[in-house]
């Protein structure tokens, strides 16, 4: 026997179909190096100069094998801007360090490019880091595995200070909306700016590409202050 189909059921089915069609998640487009260069060329923004305000701690990068790093570093590497590092990038930068910094939300661990480390940083004693950046040391000591490394004066732990002012471009100055999450192509993969905050673009001369530095609560690039 023919079973009548209610008009309301047809409407409901059509609505569900449309909902599925139009509500599927849209993957955010990654801004390529070409996109970034075009924006900078068109906007011609002024660069802002920043310097590191305190020495940091780092872990010597002595192998391209990520698993040779302490687990606490592996688990948090690139966590602030969703950066992923492959073996090729690690191999290119053996001899540099993994910067061990902290933000308000937790670890900010990332690899410093070898050329940048060689040209722009100087090593300092762990004592100097403890005196000038005691808060960093205290927070890193809250990570049990790193606390043991620091207490044992592990030779892989090194103090470092960036001595060269760094020119940066605010992403908002080249048309990237502060309110939006933005992901860019970077020398080592991809980096993401969270929605609701600005970030800065830095030109890596060794890679001939831009990379991103997210901002802190003060609006400056994380762990930088304006150069006087």
C-alpha cells in the first residue's frame, strides 16, 4: 500500500540536507610566503625594532633525531604557534639550541635556526640566567624532567642571550585581522596566530623566508621589548 509522505517530513529532510551542505567545516587557508611578500610589498609597513630583554635557557641540539630530546621538550616543541619540525629541519640546525621559554599558558619551546643562533646570540652562564631571569628558571623547574636536568647541571643546558635588535612587522599592519586565527607557511612548516591577538613577521635571512612571533600580554613579541 502506498504510504503518504508528510510535507513536513520533506521540509525537514531538505533542511537537514542543506544544513549538512552549508555547515561543513571550512579549512582555513594557509598564507604562503608569496602571499606574505605580496601583502608587505603592497602595504609598505614600517618595521619595528625589538630586542630580547632577558637571557634564556636552551637545550643543545646535537642530533636530527627528535626522540633524543628529553620527553618534556619533545611534547612541547612548537606548542605556542602549532609549529611542527621535521627531521630535515632538525638536521639543518644541529649545533643550535632549542629555546626553553615560558608563556602565561605554559612552555614555549622552539628551535632557533643555526645561522640566527650563530650571528645573533651569545652564550651566557647559567648563573647569569638565574640572576637576570629567575622567573624563567623557577617555572622550568616546575617541569620534573627539566628540574632534574637543571639540578644536575646537565651539559646540554645552556644560557643564551640575543644581542642583535630584530626588525619586525606587525601582521595587522599588512592587513591580517587581529580577530582572526591566521596560519602561515614558515621555513620549518606552519605557524598559527590565535584569534584575538596580533603577531609579528620576521625575515629569516638564512632561509630567505618570513616566520611568525606571537605576541604576549603586553602586545610586544613574546620575550621581546622595543629597542631604544
